[in-house]
C-alpha cells in the first residue's frame, strides 16, 4: 500500500513521463489505448511541458491512454498535492491492476466482460477504502 | 482434497445437501457480503479483510447455488492475508479452481446422496446430471 508521504506531488509533465515510463508506454501506445481521444503528438507536448492548458476532454483521453484514474490526471494538471482521496485512488488502482493481470490470463473473457468485472471490483474496493478512511 | 474437505465439513459440506439459503447463512456468519451484479462471471474478492462474493445476476437455480458454494470454498480454502485477493469462476484453470469446483459439487451432492437418485429426480435437467456425474468421479478418485 502506498503511503501519502511516498506519493510526492508532481507536475502534469512529470506525471505523464513517470506513468509512461513505469508502464513502458510510447506516445503512440497512449494514443491507441485512448482510442485516439488524444494524439501522440499532444502526449509528447504534455510530456515535454510544452502544452500547458489541456482541455478536459484531452485529460480524460490521457487518463484512458495511460490506464489511470481521471482524478490522478486532473490533480496533476492542477499541480495539487496528493490528497487523502488521491491515495485512495492509488490503492484502488493498484488493486485493479492486480485483478487485471489475473483477467488477462484468461482467454475466455471479452474486453467488455473484463471492463464489467473491473468496474465491479473498483466499486467494491473504493467503497471499502472510503468507509475505512472515514472511520 | 481431503484436507480441503476437512476444513469445510464443519460448515456442513458433505454432511447434508446445502441449499442457497444455507450457504447465504454461512456467508452471513462469516461476514461475507453477497452481491448480485451484471458481470460475465461470478467471483470472490477480498480487500482489507472485507469479503465479497459477486454472483452473476443472470444465474438461477442450481447454477447459482453452485457458484455461491464455489466462491465460499475460495473464502475458506484460498483467502489469504494479502491486501486484496480475487478468484474468478471458470476463467482460469488452476488447482484452486479445481478445488473450489470439487467442494461446491460436494456441497450440493453429499456422498450419501450418491446412493439414491433423489437429487436427479429433484433436479431433472442436464446441469444436475453433469453435477451428479462429477460427484461420482470425486468419490471414485478421492473416496470422499
């Protein structure tokens, strides 16, 4: 589990670079995964800190392309420090990634089916983490 | 297999035919939340020591009871102390899935029921016939 201290605030450019690096994604991969909601050239401009004010749609496309939760991208774009909610999102994301690895081992599941399962897991995990953090 | 059954026998597995109601009662006593959702397959999921069984909403009758027993078997046999654990019904072939299937079969058809055809008369369908056949195999192979 990631603690709040471990999650240092970063700019959008740093965030994009880090996630792409961690997931070994190229700007073309991000474009493809986002289903062209964001172009590879715009991803590069964000990564290099050239594009400063991306639109909401572009940020949403970026989140899909990077495979992260939208809130993380929006927080980075606002240059905000990690909040308690972000830490929750990170833990949820880690759980989702673990489940996704398992699901990817199955050849019997369609992409739509996988999304449905991940949605359910996300819903449950976020609910548990939320309720415990509020205690 | 014997070890697995030993762990579950105190919950009634192999002593009597467990109904969906019986299994839900066990879930309640184990603090497991059972959800019925629009998902392609049922699964067991735990996060921060909170336990969930998600059943495929469209399942009915014996198939639903079997899925519930299968996921409950994961809880007792394979649930660990990791931050999160998940097991998916029928998606991945593994020893854990085989064990959960076997325990679910035993939950629905305890050994004494193999001596009569009451189960098949009560459930006159192909799924029940396959389940009964699988139960006979378990008895033959493991003597349980």
